[in-house]
């Protein structure tokens, strides 16, 4: 690839990736600084910065301020995960989608959750419980808190017809999030919602999303027995 072909950060990224994979730059080795790479590739330094930052986030490079950038000694492959829109996930399976709001009430989350959400004194919340179905059978039961101070439009929406999952993904862009996956056993309440036996093994997701330093929502989703999630690395 000639210098003239490095017109965007993606092209720079692929060339750097090629050199790493070809061991032109060996694991642990320092790579040229951004200015030198920009001159070599005939592009702006900001273009190089974007490419190296992306490769660092992918685990291929280690960047330290004032210490330069080196090839990761033990590269880590990172999984890519997007928050799924449940309706689309169900419809992609070729099944009909259904939704029912079970509970909607303003209130205050438990103290531990308030700390996790880094809630401020005047923050207001609403709790929403719902079930989403595939071909009439329960697919996921969710218990969610929404920060109305961050997303005031949620107070008017009410989630009577549209799930909070779908509405928030469309109307409340998030900048970051915390997520945990674990196996659980269905409580009496959850078993009743998913129409399975109490104690049945189920897949559970805990997730908090943020708009910069303001929490948007905290949700726990309980998926029907046998559910599996797939991602890529």
C-alpha cells in the first residue's frame, strides 16, 4: 500500500495490524511514534492516533502516555457485544413478538442500587416490570429502573405498548455501560413469568447504561430456559 492510499484511519489500522501479524513489529516491541507514522503514511497525526487507539482498545497495542506505544506482549481478543432489541431478536428467529407491561410505578431503588447508579439527590426513578414473548411463549422477563431525570421522556412514554428495552435503545443513546452475565435459578416470581419450574436453570443479565456520568437505566433480564447468547471475537 502506498502513502497516498492511507486516507483514513481504517487504512492505517489495517496496515498496523498487518505489521503486527507479520511480526514486522514483534510482541513487546515499541512501534514508531505517531508523528513518524503520519509522515510515513502521508496522513494527519490525528488519523494515526485514531487507528492506534482503536487497536489498543482491541488489545493489540499497549499505549502509555509519554512512554510510547508497543505491541501487546500477550494480545487479548475482545468480544463485541451489542445490546439487543428483544423484538428484533425474536422476529429474526421467525417468531411473532408480544409484549406485556406488568408493573409501572415511580419509586426509589434500593440503597445498593442507588450507589451503583451514582444517583444524585434529586434523581427520580420509575420501576417497570414486563414480559416479552415469542409465538405467545415467554421469552424474557425483565425488572428495570429508569432514571427519569436523565431520560425525562420516559415519564410520558409509560411503556404500556412499547417495551423499555426498545424505547430506550431508540430514544436514549448511551455512552457506556456495565454488564454481567450469570446462570441463575428461577424464583417463584420469575418461574411464574417464564412458565417454568421454580429453581429451573436460566440465563440472567444485569446491565446499567450511562450517558456520560448520568445513569440511564438498570435492568435485570431473566431469559427462558435454554436461551443462548452469541457474539464474535
